């Protein structure tokens, strides 16, 4: 059974935490901080493999997590980065964001890759926080959590030719007659419950080959979900040429073949208007029946008015099948030539997929209720997740960033009061405590600036006195 839809959870590896370490050796007094950085977490990467033909594997395993980065250690040693996790998918896989429905990637080429969940950055060790006024920084960052989300995968079969038409029009029989495919065939509607593929060879061993797909379940109302057509219409979007197989006899119900033809085309247009812009060949099938022979003159006239190439065939006996395959082969060659000429006129850029980078400096304050506020923004949320609030100096640094970025001021303008809760990322902070630390941090910043200025003056005076003595 063809499994062409799946839903999976992906999570990039968390970054390793930075180290808070100090160099302590017998003959190295005041060695200073030497904590190394954490390693980066691994990415979850979708990779196209030609030998995979369905999404069956995702029915048994829906969770994919990349390896975490290791924490940093002393002597400024950076932790080992986590290995990437490669998840193999078949050609023709479309990746959707489950929440927004946005197409994230359309993977068609062999070995094509897409980073679906990026790993987190490693936290900085205390080496990075050393300064002239902070000789022994007791601060280190936590590793950034990896990106996690649910995504939907949808397989759209890649075929050169798509056979479309009502159930029992003879599509499966035509596929079996023209190729080595052996689909299930019977005299009742919806015999074919999944797309079938067949490789057609034209011109012998050294001739042309192409892949032909029997797309089942197309009936009136298929584009809106009626019957089985809604499940399989997406497979038609990959095809380069459409072959409309029409039961010229009208079937056992004595239907009007032209009405059937118009109904299927209307469904294709409603699903995707571009489908009818592709080359279409009409195959008037079942001419081994007298009812079909009687309908041929008016059907041919109707197709001539539409300027559609038309072939009279019998899938059951093989009559007219080879000329139809030759015409399909010629159409595909012409399309390939046109595409090659178009590519030569303009440079074709290699398609790449990347995760969109959010604006790191942008943030917003939102009042959730009377005593609850929320601060959002890619940069501030990442910074919050990587702050180790168990360390006092880390809390001071966090407050400085809130003040410098203007978030504290915006919260004040929004009417926040002591005791109110501020949500940032996965943290809940109480405003009274934040405000006190912010004031202390501001005083500390002014005091240290004055001290640095005085220190420079003292040093300058000392140097002048030394020059005079010399």
C-alpha cells in the first residue's frame, strides 16, 4: 500500500553549556578564567534517497531528535558538537509547517537536503566575560535549546506522464498494455486505490524511456474532496504531459463521453488551473466495442475544435497503443528541448532551502491580563533561555540587557506594577525583583564608569612622575 502522507516531530540538538572554570596551577598565580564554550547541537536534516518510494517508515517512527552538544570544560576546551541526524525521504516529498500550512520545502532531486530543525548554539564559557573590571567572572551561558516542531510530509509521485480519466475508463489497462506494470484491474469503479507507475520504452533498448502514472479516483467533485480524487490529485502536479483516457463507449450506464471529458477537465482546473496549460493528449479508448465506434466521429470533431491531439485505441486488445506511446515520446522530447533552450538563455540557479533568520533585535511587549505581561522576540527569547539564573552575575547581565534594549522602559509605560509577572520564553519573572536589580545594575554601571575614569587619571599621573624621575 502506498503511504503518501505523514506527520513527524523533529528537534534539533540542544547546545552544550559553557564552563565556569578558573586556572589554578602552582606556578601560575592569578591564572584567571579558562572556561570553554559548549558545543553546538546537531541539526535534523531531510535527505532525498532514490531507493525510497513511500513514507511508510514514518508510520512506525514519528519522533526524530538530533544529538546534543557537549558542555565546555576548563583550559578553554570547547565541548564536542552534536552529530546531525539525517532523515531519508523519497523524491517528490513536500514539507509543510503543520501550524501555518506553509510549504517549507519541495524535495525532488536525489541527495537534495533541507535542514528542518536547526541545533542550538553552545553557551559561552566564563573566559568571554573577563574584563578590566571583572577579573574573576562567575558567569557562563547555558546551551541554546534546539528548534522543535511538528511538520507534515506529503509525497507527490514524480512521473513524466499522468493518465487521467473517470474510473473504468481503461487507465490501468493502458498502463499494463504499454509497460511491465501489473495494476489490479476489474470491471467495477475504484478498482485502483493507489497510483501505479510503469516504465514505457519506445524504440527498443537504445530508445527513449519515460515513467507513466495511473492516477485513480477522479470523478466529478474530486477537487472538493468527493470520492477518492482529492487523495490523488496532488500526484498529477508532477507530470509533464497529461493523457486523458476517455471511454468512447459511454460505459455500461450509457454516459455522454463529452460530458465526462468536460467534467474531469473541470476538476483539474479547480484543483490547479496550471494543469490544463500542460500538453494534453486524448486517448479515445474501447474502440473494440460497437458503441465506441458509433461515437468516434463526433468525439474526433470535438477534440479537433479544442486543438487536442487525439488517438483511437483499445487498451484491451492493444490497438493504437504504440502510436499513442510514440506521440507521448515526441511530446516529451519537444518539452525537454524547449526547457534546455530556456535554460541556455538564462542562468539557472541551484535551488537551496534555508531556515529564515528572524530579526534578532526586534521585540514586542504585550499585556496578557491585568497582572501578566509577555515579551517576545527571537533575540531576547534566545538570551533568556541561555541565561543561568542560578548565578548572580548572570542575573545582573540579564537586567542590563533588558534596560539597554528598552524593554524595561516599555513595560513601565505599559503600566506594570510590582508583583506583576513577565513571561519571556519559558521563564516567569516577577517585576518587583526585576526592577530592583535593574536599578542596582544601572548604579553599578555608572560607578564602574567613574572608577575607570579615575583609574586612568591616576595611571596617567604615575607615568608623568616616572618620566620626570628618569
